C-alpha cells in the first residue's frame, strides 16, 4: 500500500483508537481512583443517557433545532458583513488605519459580558443569541478577508493592468480567487465561534436550546445528562465545521490546504 493511501486511512484508524483510550482512562478513573459519580459519571451512564436524549423528540426538534438556527443565522450575518468590511478595509488602507483602534477595542471586549446587554435590548428569544453568535463569528471572518485582500501580489495586479483588464476582470480573475482561501479559513473558525456564541447566549439568558439544557442539567446536578448534552454539542459543532469544510473543498479544490488535507 502506498504512503498516500496509508495517510488517507490514518484518521480512520487513529480516531477510534484515541476514543477507546480516552474511554478506558475515563472508566479507570471512576473505578480505580473512586471518583464520585457526581463529579465524573462512568462512561456507560453517559452513553445510556445520551441514547435516551437521542430518543426524545424534544431534544432534536426543539432544543437542537433552536441552537442550529441561532448558529447558522448568526454565522450568515457574520459572513456577509465580515466579507464586506474586510474587503473594504483591505482595499482602502487609510480607512483601515483610521478604524483600527476601534476594531481592536471591540475585538478585545469579552463578548460574554455583552450577553446581558443584548438580552435587555432584544429579549430572551432567538434575536439576542443570533446577535452574539454573529459578533463572535464576525471578527475571524473579517480579519481573514482583510489579510486575503492585502495578500494579493502587486506584481499580479500589474500583469492584469498590462493585459488591459478592467476592475471586474481583475476582481473575478485575481482578487476573488486569491481571497477565497482566506475567506474559508475565517469561515472555519467563524462557524465554531458562532456555535459558542449561541450556547453562551442560551446559557446566560434563554429557555430553549442545548445551552439551556446544560443549565437545567447543572441545576439538577445530573452529571450524566450534562456530559450527554456536551457530547451532543460536540457532534453539532463537528457537523457544522465539516459542512463548511466540504463547501471549501468544492469551491477551492485547487488550493494547497485542500490538496494536503485530502492526502492526510
């Protein structure tokens, strides 16, 4: 078997092995070291609770759906605004220089501190969670787009000018293709941040969603259910990330990051 084929099979071999090792260490911790079930429940209890949750229509049709909607809508707003702002700031250097202190100030504000403010402004419904999801996803997308626009080689622009290409031709043939990898890099980070924003919003001010289920499990001191909800959240985040990654593979199959990940 060739080296490339072995590398392609490696994740399918290593991931189950790592999961087995983690579960084994987990089980040993609860039996050998006598860790309390209220602190670290046995994996079989968590697995049983997870199966019970997956059989409950409310968990999927209400809570998981609400979290998914908040994440996707917030991410969509962040994508549109992030690409627009990043492209504008990347092309207009003096404007980026003028607003840079404000962008840095907004970026370093702990977004969790803004959740109560959004709850006051937008209520306990979907809107406040969508806003915090969009804000968390906005900055990685915007900064990556800005970097992508700035990374276009000046020599390439000179070639387009020498070919008498107009602005649209320059954008479609050069700027668009050169910036796309950076857009998708920002999207891969942004979709994770959007999910985090939705969960934090539900955690601090909501009565629906998987974040709300975490709060309910915590208040009931139901550790197996808490672990099960966290596993559901991990699965949802995994699906969203790989959805974005799949779109990336379709849009830029020629890019080095896609080619290398396909080999690995």
